[in-house]
C-alpha cells in the first residue's frame, strides 16, 4: 500500500528537530511521498529545499490568503524562479523510488560532483552557466520536477488576516501564474466559497487542474468544485464523528478526484486530536474514507495515489 500526503507543512518549526523520524514513521505507515506546501516566500523556499534533500518530498510554492498583503511582482517572480530552477535542477534526478531516499546533495556529489558542489544551488540560486552544466552533464540523472504546484492560494474570510481585496487580487494573480507555468493549483477556501468559485471560474478551462484542499463545504459546493474540473482534498476532520456533511462529500466524490492530506502539523485526526499532526496519521483518514465508501483500505490507497500522481504529474 502506497499513500501520498498531498498537503503537509513540514517546513513548520515543529518538525525541525525530528523530521527524519517523522519521515521514517510516514514510510513505515505506507506514506512514501509528501507534498510540502508553501504559504509565503520563506516557506516556499524551505519547501523546495526540503524537496531537494529528501527524495519523497515535493514542493508547492505560493502565497496563502493570510499573507496576501505581502504579495507583489517581486514575490511572483521569486515563485516563478523557484519553479523553473527546481525543475531544471531536478528534472529526472529524483529517482522513481517509492521510499525516501538519500539527500539530493549526496546524490549530486556522487554523480555530478565535478559540476555542482555549491549548496546554494539547492536554494534555487543557480547561475545560467551552472544550469546549463547541470542540464548538459547530468541529463542522465534528471526527470521529475520537485515544484509540483502553485499553492496554497485562495481566500480565507474566517480569519481575514489580509484585507479581502488583497486576498482576491493575490488569488487571481497566482491563478494566472499557474496558467502561465501550466502547473496545478492548491486552493485554500474558508468561508469564502462563492468568491473563490467566481474568481476561479474564468480560469477553469485554462488551468491544468487543482485541488480544494481541506474541503469543508457541503455536497452542493463539492459538485460545483468538481464541475470546474477540480479535485477535493480530505483531511483529519473526516474522522470526527459529528462530520456527516464531509462524509456525504466523500460518498459522492468520484474516486479519481479524491485526494488525502494531513495539513500537518494542524488538523490531527481522531484519536490524535489536539496533538501535532504528521504524515503517518494519513492512514486514519484513509481508514475512515474506506468505511464511508464501503471499500477496502487498499482500494482507497490505490485510487487516491493514482489521483495524486495524475494531478501533480508524479511518477506512478
Ligand atoms: Zn490551507
Ligand atoms: Zn495548509
């Protein structure tokens, strides 16, 4: 059984001291790959760095609605640079491994040490000539992008940490960025479904896809999200007894559009509620989905993993 945690914040300081054991527990639970989501420039850079250091980690880059006030053209070009550079550096270099592998740095110093030795390349500050060298000399190494999405982006009218007009502007600009880069989007929408859908609608046919992560809407809203070609991400709250609304969404969502995610360190599922969440707990969410849909754990694992691979263009 292989699972992909499609939304995790392993960049959070809460993982700084024990990330290796967190990843070992994840792998032992079958969670062999994790998409680490950025929410501002700093976390996006860290997500890309982590993806370079651990083969099972992929990154997304973007500005969360909470930080929308800080979004400008400089931020946008940094995301573009991160996506392009990580792609150039790592295209194919990540092995098609199903488990966490030795750091990229180790692999690079092994295979291409004569070309690339500065740790700065892992932070995306790769000069044109080094990039060419990487492309030229290490092409045999390279095929999978590590920046797999733009996100998390969207609207959060629950907290309103950034003024709503700024949230809407940053969301729209980043949808345009995703369209330009032809990358899927990871959307955060809280108490803002109507505005989220109306901003997204004109982009729907132009994007390569996306996910409404940590979905909290009802079945009617889920149907609209699915109509726009989007996926639905299910998190810890599905394990809470009272959540019949989300259970209905899980029941009606086609398997190929359903993704599983932890949103760790937040959103810990039952019985870990209130504790630090981590990718290994993804199995709790999968168990609950299997129960609700009346299928086996393995079937849920297979369909959600296939859906994640298709959306984020990860190797099967
Ligand atoms: Zn979110
Ligand atoms: Zn998140």
